[in-house]
C-alpha cells in the first residue's frame, strides 16, 4: 500500500462543498478503498494505492464542485459506482475516490420504454421496478448488484441476456457527463436538446457513443457520468418472484418461460449449433458455464464444493461445459414453437439437451436465477478461494475464434498453472461465454481462482504466457483490437482523453497505458494506414 497526501485546505474545501460527513481523509476509511482481492487484484496484489480522500457527492452539482476542487488542488478524481472491479480504485497516490453511492435515483418512462438511472441504481433495482410494469432489461454477467450506469457508460456490459437485450452500452440512450474541469456538463443524445427526454442516444444532441465507449468503456477517464437513459424491453410474464434465504432462494415458475441446458461432444458441432441458434433468434438468455462454475455456484461451503469436485458430478456430465438457454415467450404457441426448434438444432448437431430441473433443485435455481437476474456468476467467481481473475486472451470474438483459438490457449495455460498448484483446480476449462444480439459474435473469458495468501499462489506466469500467445495467434489481448492496429487504437483513445481532460484531473487508466503521444503529435495519425484505409 502506498500513501499520498491531501492538504488540510483541500479537505476543508471538499467538506464545505459536500457536507462534513461526506468528505474524509481518515486513513482507516481510505484504506477500505485500497483493498480488493479480485479481478486484476490477483495480478497486481491485493493492495492498491491508498486514496488521499473519499467523497460522497449526492447531486450533479456536488460532483462538479468536487471536480473543481480536485483540479484546483492538483488532485486526481476516480469515479466509483458499485466498485465491483479494481479499476474503480485509485491508481495514483494523489487520488480522491468519488464514491457515488448517494446517487440512487431511478425514473421510469413506461410509455416510451426507458429508465433514467443515476450511478448507484443497480441493474437489479432497475429490473425489479420495471418488471412490475411489464418491462425487462439486460443484467450483465457481473450480476444485479452492479451499477447499470457504470456498465452502460464506462465499463464492459456483456452477459447472457446480451443475446436478446444487447450489451449495456448498446442500451444507453443518452447521458449526462460532468467534464473533468468541473465547469461544464455535457449531455449526449436526446437529453442534449431541452425538453426532448432521454429516448435516443443518437441525437438530436451530439452522438458521441463511439467516442464515449471505445472497446469496453473509458473506465472513469472522461469525467463523471451522473445520469443515463437505459432502453427497456417487453416482459410478457409475471414479475420474477423469489422466497427463502440465500444462497438458494426458491423462485416461482413463470408462464411461457423455459430453460434448457445443452452440451456437445466437440467444439465443431457446438459452434455449428450456436450459429444456427443465433440465426433463428430463438433464445433470450444464452451463456456457457464450465463444469467448475456449476460446482462453485451450487455449493454452499468449501466442503460441499470439494465433495462435488471429488464426485465429478458436473465434470463427468458435461466436461466440455454447458450452455444455458432461456425462452421467454409472449404466448404458449410461441413458447412451444421456439422450444421445438431449439430441440431440433441441438439434435441435428449431435448435442444433448436437458431440462435443468433434472440437475436437482439447487442447480436448477442457480440456472433459473442466473438466466433472469445474472445471480450466481459472481458466487462462482468467489468460490472457493475468495478471489478470481482471468488470463488473456479475454475478448469479443466470433464463435469459431472463441472455441477454436482463444479457448485452447486459455485451457493450456490453466492446465499448467493448476499442475503447479499456483491456482486452484477449478477444472481447466472454466471458460465463461455469452453471445450478442443473435449474432455470430460473443464474449469469452477464462476465469481462474487463486489465493495470493497461499505459499504457492502465483498468476503472473499465466498472464505473461497469455500476453505472448495473443500476437502469435492474432487475437485480442484484453478486448483491444488485433495487435496490428493496437498502437493506432491506443493513440485515438489517448487523443479523446486529451480533448476531454487536458488538465489530467481524472485518475485515468487510459492515461497510464497509452502515454506515447503528446497532443501536437497526434495529428500524425492522419498518416497512418488505418486512417487512410477508412478514407478510401
Ligand atoms: C465477479 C465479477 C463478474 C463480472 N462479470 C462481468 C460480466 O460478465 N460482464 C461485464 O460486462 N462485466 C463483468 N464484470 C466487470 C464489472 O464489474 C462490470 O462491468 C460492472 O457492471 C461495472 O459496474 P460497477 O458498478 O462494478 O462499476 P465500478 O466498479 O464502480 O466501475 C467500473 C469502472 O467504471 C468507472 N466508473 C464507474 N462509475 C462511473 C461514473 N459514474 N462515471 C464515470 N466512470 C465511472 C470506474 O472508475 C471504473 O473504472 C464482472 C466483475 C466481477 C467482480
């Protein structure tokens, strides 16, 4: 852990602007924001640079005020919504964490089918409220606890319902962005036009979605997003209802809603089936879990987890992982028709399909609640070591590339690391994947579990191998484009940051990784082959 300093005057200014209880430089409190034994933390260690202060703004005006104070005092600011990943922690020693947990507002426009959310309205809260009105929304694989706004504006956004409800950023219908200087608020999409509402991301105000997102979002580098419009979709059946206590709530069955679990003997037939399932626009939820993920999700203790590993209950049933599909139809006829087509495709391609009820009630509840609310992926992530991460390659890819290029690289690395006992034996093929918009394209990642407090716990070697393999196989490293264009891409990302934050107020991860070009040199990008090709 490293320590920076904040002057008494600066913390006083923050307290005067936000209220005495909403700005603190207390080392005990700041330390809480520097520990994360999770994704990325496994690579870098569990302690991150300690922020010099933490602030809790509650309005757009307070966010602006805090940004102005940071700028004036030479401090950096890091937005933090639900803080589910390490990139929401400080990366510098002079950073103020802007924890947005007091900004919880949710506003629903039923007629036009959208919701307007603030940073700490979670994906789950939005979903619960809109389901009462016959609407539904995408919950990304991070689960219902994560911020919908953060996922839509700043950070990734993929999950099993991407198949029918797209990735979080594609549902983003306009934003309010506090620019890093704390002087201007930029409204993109229809909110940019007074009284137009939040219905459209592509104008009449400026449409800057591509610039806002890049590959997976700017991770807090562009300023602080304070409001965002989210597209909603129809939900034909009753609101989802659960009873009982964690981890296995009992969810009530839903009309015209079914689940199926399917697996194939080899990747060729699996790919063929996935292309056909997408092209038929059949399923609402579509994601793959490895057998290890079932053990992690369905066990209630590490003892039970180990007994599942030893019995091989999931490893023997579907050693090559299993896909979950859901069908949420508007009437019984549509439901039966979609199930029949799904059965035929799985049959034609040599797969096996079961009703997950046959896996037992616990496994069924895991599958059911994950398909609707993304509930159990994070349980799987933190069992059994309490920590996880992913080796590269981790990417958005075509179905063939996922299974025939990325997955073998991931599995080879994991097998070796498991053999050395550097990471836990969660079965080497624990690849998680989801597909987008009934297309040929999807997201895959290869999670592993590690306990850095254990003597042999070590994952750097796996990272190094993944990084070396990606250029050789010409695959993206961590969502970035093909290595050939990576330099150009990075320079554009950096240029956008320079335009929005010339004074470097934001605690920017982009600024740290793409530090190659100064602003005046960036115009040279016009000469790059990539750019010339686009002009032709
Ligand atoms: C177990 C686990 C599973 C995950 N699975 C998935 C998955 O399947 N799909 C997926 O897409 N992601 C996944 N993630 C990654 C990530 O947690 C999600 O993308 C999540 O939705 C982001 O929301 P958050 O509230 O966690 O954001 P935070 O952790 O608070 O922030 C994420 C990034 O966005 C920035 N940010 C946050 N709020 C703002 C704001 N208001 N303005 C500007 N910048 C902001 C932060 O600075 C940070 O860099 C997973 C993470 C974990 C821990």
